[in-house]
């Protein structure tokens, strides 16, 4: 089947792949198995963002994160006092990391142009954003986007040995870099 090539490890010269590379290979093989078991079976070249979404929803059955429904009395409570029948699902962070590894694996096998990567499809990004928001609301924890820090501005100041001394040595000019952070 197309796309069966194993994912190359970045540390191919070392004796064993890193934990990340091993996980990426396992995730890739799981996705390929999903495509083979799909009815009808799918080739990687025919895979789209919609198939990736089906895969993510399929994985929910193996999830360990309780996601309260709006009708649940514990909806919005971070630490519910009792059990409920709400479903277990994959945590948003796990899905996000999985998609990152699969996106990288797809690029490594030479899956084509970055625009053709089904793991980078807009529908997948929207789905992950919705999962994050839904899970945050269900737990009563607002998700606040982290504010990006502004770029550091650096200034260079020449110090001793700036070439104007009469010491007669070949000392290069040393620079002191002062970084200023503006928030």
C-alpha cells in the first residue's frame, strides 16, 4: 500500500531512535492501519482532512479524559464531587501532539507539497480548536491564549580593547549586549 514507507528517524546514526521518533513511528503506523481497515480501504494519496477528522473521532473511544455534557450537573466544574455518565474522550493536548507528529511524519515520507498534507488541513485546525474550547468549558477552566512577548531589542556597546588603546596587542573588540524586553 502506498505510504507504507517507515518514517525516517532524525537520529538514524544513533543506535536507538529518540522517544519522539519512536512515538511518531507508532502513530504513523497506527494511522496507516486505520486507512487499511477503512471501508473501503484508503490510499494515503487519497487521504484528506476529513479522513484525519474521522481518525481523531475514532480515537475518542480510547480516551481517558471525562468531558461533561452541557446537560450534566457537573458541567463547568473542575473537580466534580461524584461520578457521572459523561463520555471519556481523548484530551485536547494529546490530539494536538498527535497531529503534530503525524504532520511531521507525512512530510518526512515525501507526501508532497505542504498544502497537500491532510494533517495540516484547515478543518483539522478548526476541529482541534473546538475540542480545546469544549473541553475547557466542560471543566470550567477558561482557555486564555498566552500573550506573545515582543521581540528583544539588543544594543551593542564596545568595551575595553576597542582598537583605540595603546596597549599594542591584537585583542579583538569585546561587545557587551544589553537586552531590553518590552511587554
